[in-house]
C-alpha cells in the first residue's frame, strides 16, 4: 500500500482544522489531539478479528461480537504521541502502553533516542505506533524499527498529518506497515516542518514555545 489510509470523516477533518489553526490555544490543542486519538483508534481497529459470543441481555439472549485488546500495545512516540494514546485508551482500556522518546537533531534531522520502554512479550502483541506528525519520516522509521526489533507480530502506524516525503521514507523502510493519516501535505520547509502542517505538535501541546 503506497499511500496512507486517509481518515476523511467530517468530524476528523473538523478537528484537524482546529489543530492547524494558529490561534488555537494550548489546552484546546491538547484536548483536540486526544479526541483525534479516539477517532483514529476507531479506524485502526476496523479490520481486527472478532469472536462471536452468545450474550444475555436484560430481556433475552443474542449474539455479540468481541475482540481481544489485552495483546494490543499502544506505542506513543514522545512527546506529543502521548495525547493520542490517551484518547485511544478511552476506547481500548485494556491495551498495554509503550513509550519511545526521540528528538530530531536540528542540523541533520536524524532522530536521537533518549528513552524506550515497551511491554514484555512483544512477540504476542499487535502494536499501534502513534505520533501526531509524519514529517521527514526519520523518527517514525526509527520507532517502527524499535518495535519490530522487540518482536511485535504486527505493526500499524498512525499520525494526524503526514508529509509526502515522510510517507515515501516510511514506505521505503517498512513497506508492510499500514499508515493512517487525516491528511497528507505536499512538502517540508528547510527545517523539516510540514507545510502547511500544524507546527511543532509537542510545543503546541505543552505550551513550550
């Protein structure tokens, strides 16, 4: 699959517009990013296998569908991926959570890892790796390598906004990983930020710039 799975639902696109808007305040940005995490989780779980079970209602019995989330791990690429994971946990409360801390060296744009903590028994787990933006793609590529090296049997990646360059980079290194995004923007600036993008998600989420 060469292009991301585009999440074009009107509610998702509305919230994306709030994130893009320069005037959006820090707390609104953070809350909206969390809400988008919930909506993205809905799309990422669409193809998970379900088990049909007989259930009892207050009135009678019927068949219901369930799926197992205990073997699901949500991996936040720090900093800003944590807000999306918080939203995902609202609908996937039994999922485990991992964190990978990466920062982008400002001159080379090469990702530098400063933290990694993943659950045990990753070989049994489906991993959702989550970051708000996919810009150069270098950090996403590094995070996916970490998760795959830990043994996850299946991996998906989700962001809110991707640059085409980042999509191409991720595809070159991890062609089998499905990518979910609310938008794909055309280019990057000289500092590696997406245009038009939404700015530095971490700074806007925490009010650090």
